[in-house]
């Protein structure tokens, strides 16, 4: 299936064992912006049960 893959990943399918590099692949260039938004709207990190986006 590799020839048909985009090379990316879905954040919903990441497991606890997968490292932070997989999170970077899933979020791409938007990771920094998501971090800023999370810092503004969720400064106490209430929404942290799934793969967490680190605060800016």
C-alpha cells in the first residue's frame, strides 16, 4: 500500500508508544499555531486525554 500512501498520519490513530516525531508528522506546519491556540483557550490543559498538544 505504500505507493498509494501520502506519507502522513492521522493524529487519532497515534498510540502512547509512538514518539513526538509522529505527532509532528500528523500536525505538520500547523503544530505551532495549534500550540498558540491551546495556550490561549486551554491554559490549564483541561483537554489532555488524547495525544496532547504542548502549550506555547
